[in-house]
């Protein structure tokens, strides 16, 4: 009986394994038809190229020709797919971009919603003055990192959203402070009605 060596998802070589173990790994979806495998002391090939594993790998790729329908509808049931089957639409998002956008959104939530709750408002209102500053800093740094990454990082739109949201909230804070100061000055100069 032949033993096989495989290349794992981490790029490391594993084995030797008997054919039964290889069949078990295929059935558990831990080996796919394009996974690298070799007979002991043989050349590397793919699982789908070896005739002893072809029937098993072909069974994994079968799709129903006439999928079942639900009740009286003519719409077929959609087969489940694993998340590994979904293609990536681009490079991974920069984490600072996501953090900056979340901080910008959190500043609005903290000031609008949490400031109305008596005890929580005492804590949330001062924090809501700091989160847009942190969000703006994170988003600007993220945008710079994304531009320097030469396409290996995504999330420029997310970073831009963080900059816009944080900037709008900071401008609202400045306007509110200016109105409060103008009201205090006007009250001190003209007296109270």
C-alpha cells in the first residue's frame, strides 16, 4: 500500500499518510482537487490528477441538475457554499481605516443617544469630544498607509468616510461651543430679560 505526502494550507509538508487517510481528508473538505500531493519518493501533483482519488474529488464537485423546490414555488433551493468559495473583491481593509470610521460613528452615537441617559451621559459626553479627534487621526494615518501600500491594502473609502464623519462632528462641536460662548457674552452684556 502506498503512502502519500501532502502540502497543507500553511505550506508545510505532511505525511506519510495511507490512502484511507487521504480519502478521509477529502471527505472532510480538508483536501481539494487542486491540493498538492505526492506518492512517497514521487513527484508533486494535485489530488485531482491521481486516479485513485478522482472518483472522490468528482463527487465533491457535483451540482444537482434539477435542484429541489420549496412548496409550490418554482424557485429552486439555493445550495449552501462555504465562505472559502467566495472570491475576494480586493485587498484586505486597513484596520486603522475601520477604526477611524467606527470612532467617528461612535462620537455621534455617544453624543446623541447616550448623553440623554443621566448617569451614562456624564461619562459619554466627555468621551464624545475625544472620539472624533481619535477617529480623524486614525483615518488620516490609514489613508496615508493605504496610498503607500501600492494596492496591498484596501479601505480608502472607509478611511475617507472616517475623515468626513469625524470632521463633521468636530465642526458641530465648534459651532455649538461658539453659540454657547456668544450666548454667555450676550447675556453678560445685555443682562437677562
